[in-house]
């Protein structure tokens, strides 16, 4: 398992269950290229892609495997 994922932890001591980290690792290894990975203050993990042409994709994954997806296309349209 990716040790960088295991190090995700907040300054206030919130950490993630190993099973959640394993789920994130399984998702990331299937992607064509590595996203930026951030913990959120809600206890979720955010995967983020940002391109120079203004495209943006954010996927927030909860410990119960719910995904919230936010996208901006090259024309600035939000989805």
C-alpha cells in the first residue's frame, strides 16, 4: 500500500481507518494518472485534478464510500 496515503492526517488528530486508506489506494491505482490527494476537515479524502486550460475535477470520498463529484469544464461551466 502507498505509504503516502497512510500519512494522511489532520493537525487536530483526525486519522483514517486502514480499510478506508486501502479503498482510496484501490481507486487511485486504477486512474490513468495520479491526482492530488487531500484530507478534508469532514473526515473525507479529496482527489483533485487541475489542468492549465481551466478544467478541474474534484472527487470527495467518504469513509462509507459515497463520492461527491464537482467538475469545471474548459468553458467555466460547473457540474
